């Protein structure tokens, strides 16, 4: 059953480092920092969409374009918020077990973000029972809350 906390989630993002995020949609334009843009945060990130397809960022473009000096400044004294336009590549359909496995791997790599309020074992047990995108989103929402 989908909770109120997850009813607006359409995308589950999982990075190669185990970082997870949820989004209401695939963002075509997003505000981020110059530092994050230069670090190319999106590389290797899988975007599991409620529509049953997995996406990757095919292109990211800062507006306005950033200079080479921006890279140096972003790591030192000047790290402004910038607008970034994203284009996505549809990588095809995924199975729910692939999504569950990706979230389980993120839990294994966790450094106390996902497991701040609930143990890894508890989250993985609930994840094992997840039969849909919504069920997996519920597990991630649980990880962010102190409640049962």
C-alpha cells in the first residue's frame, strides 16, 4: 500500500556509491551547485521510473555555460547555484527485483543515511517483501522517518 509520503514519488535514483534519492519526476531543469555539476554527479546514476523504465542522464548542460575557472572556484571560494538542463536516455524496462537489488546494494554501502532510524536488516526485510515500485518507495520513505 502506498503511503502519503510516497504518493508523489515517480523516480528512485540510485548512484554507484549507494546514494539514493526520490523525485516527483525526471527533472528537465534543476538547480544545483557548480561544484556538483563539475563533479558530474549524474554519472553512473540509475533513475528507476514508475513507468517501468530505467533512465540515465545522456547530457547535462549548465545555463549559462561554465568556464574552466569555475571548476577551480567551485572547490574554493565561489560555488554558486546554477540551472542545469538534463536529457535522459531510456535504457529500457527493469524488473522490480532489479530495483530491489539496487536498493539493497545501496543499503549495504550506506554510511548511516538510510540506516539512521532503522537497521539495515529491518529495511532489507521490508525490501524483500516489496512487489512494486510503490513498495520500494515506501521502504525508502521509511528509512527517512523515525516511525514504524
